[in-house]
C-alpha cells in the first residue's frame, strides 16, 4: 500500500523531493491531484507504507533548511 508523505505545490518541487528520497534509497512515486482551471495542480509524493516514517524524516529535514 502506498502512503502520501507530502503534497508539493509544483511539479518542480515534487521532482526535487522525489530525487532526494531516491538518493536515500526510498521508492517515491508522484501523483497529480486537484487540476485547477489554470492547468496547475498539486503533486502528491507517495512511498510504500513501510517507508513512510523514514521518508517523512528525510522530507522534514529537507524542508526545514
């Protein structure tokens, strides 16, 4: 089962965070949500449920910087 660990406001942010998670040996997946009238959408970052806690820690450290 996949778990959402973060919702990024842009695709570029989501890609940057996905790459960071992959470098830590995790298996992230991106999923667009909420397509707006302007064609923009948020991007969910998901990981396998067993990796959710570690992914949250990695993202927490990255987003605090």
